[in-house]
C-alpha cells in the first residue's frame, strides 16, 4: 500500500470517527475551539489566523485539524502537537479560495494513546468576496479585566499637570501631582 493511499485511509478513519462522535453528542470530549468562532466570515485579504482550542480530555497530546469543503469530498489534514494551528500561506490561500461564499467545515480531533479519536469539536468558516479595501491591523492583547477586579488601583486614570520646565526644581511625584481620593 503506498503512502498516499494509507494517508487517505487514515483521513477517512478520522473523519468517520469525527462524524460518529458528532452524531452521537454534537462535539465530543473536552475540546472547545476558542478562535475562530463558529460561522466566522473572513475578508479575502486577511492573513492566516491561528486556530486556538483547549482540550480537557485526559491523555490527549496530539490533534489533527481537518478541513472539508462543500464542493469536494477531499479532506485536508494537518497534524499538530499543540492546542493551536496556523496554516501556511499556501494552505491558507487554498482554504480561502475553496471557502469563498461556501462553508468550510473545520474539525479538531484529539488523539488518544493509540492514535484513536477521543475528542472533537467543529466550526464552520467562510471567506467573503468583498474586500475590506484598506489595511487590516489585528493584534491580540489580553485585556486586564481580571486583574482590574482584583486590584483596580493600576487602572485608574493618570493625572496630568501642565507646568513650565524652568519652574520645576525636581521631578514631581505622583503624590504631588494627583490629589488623593
């Protein structure tokens, strides 16, 4: 059996396992896909996103990201040993081209010790035909909400004082510039 044929059989097995898991109880196991969200519509000129998930299933250390498109039965398969995956530029170009105004099913399958599917989750993504027409700037930054709830003092607004440089004999301190509350 050649390498391509065995890979197609394994892809078919993983897809069948995913479909069985999904049919029985929707998403299975402890996988939660955090980004992108289900039914995300990507603009055509955006760079490849990083698919991020968490998996609470015991014993899972490897995952396979599967993509299936409405137009063909072919399944794209991307193994990873981290709970995140970012397609290469070439793979992302293929994914965008094949998902223009059509759904692409993205499944993340957690693999057990015997390389069997033990957890899964899936989302649907599409690519728009309408370009944004401007620069797209995206930066993922953790927001300080949790730390602000625990200690709100660092999140208070800074006090600004207008004074001439010659009038200052030493650097002002926060206590001299800002009134106490």
